[in-house]
């Protein structure tokens, strides 16, 4: 394969379209979350991930697992957690089994804000996808995203709405 190979050109074009779609969706959802709830996409994603934790074996995520789940470096995740902790939306505590480990819990205020923000996030996502459907280059990607959601996948390895409804 050479740099001018049609297969590579097609891959690059597909990647560019996927990147464009992701950026448009994130910008649209971010604006809605900021305007209505004072949350960034990353803050919302962190609250969403942490809200799925539970008591018992394997129920809490360590900070490196949280960083992987929200696709940030550990230092960026720590700063994000600190910001939300300062706002009273999260709290941290030491792992009872390993005092070096730190867990993070969503506070009642954080859970309340997350519940208020979920419909906003969902509606903004739908709006962004509907807009992208009108673009012939992005429409196939939207169709693929909708097919994945229909299969019960939420995108981060966790079951989506379809699986949760079972």
C-alpha cells in the first residue's frame, strides 16, 4: 500500500467523518449541559460512570479505572474529580482493603444533578444525530450508532437502555 492507495484514502476519509461527527455531537451536548446544568461533557460522563458503582466486591472503581472509563489521563481525572468534589457532587474515601486505593462516590447532590441532566443529554444527543442524518457523509455513521444502541450497548462496555430494560 502506498500513501495514495484508494483503500488508505477511504480509511482516512472514514476516520475524518467519524471525527467530525464525534466533535459535532460533543459540542452540541456540551452546550446543552453547560446551559441547563453547568456541567461539561467530561463532568457528566464522570457522574454517569460513578453512579453505576455499587457496594460489595468489585462495586467501586479505582481512580485508574475511572480514568479509563472517561477516557482521560489519571492526572486529568484527578483534577476533574477534585472540581466535582469542590462542588459537593462527589466524595472520595480510602479503599478499606488497601489504604493506598482511593474510591469516589457520587453524592446525593451529584445524583440529583445527574438525574436532571440525563434528559438534557439524551435530547441534545438526539438533536445532534438528527442534524448529522441530513449530511450524506455522516448519515451512515449515525445509522451505525443507532444500530449499536439498539443492540443494547452504551459505548463504554456497559449495557445500554435495551439491556437495562430486560
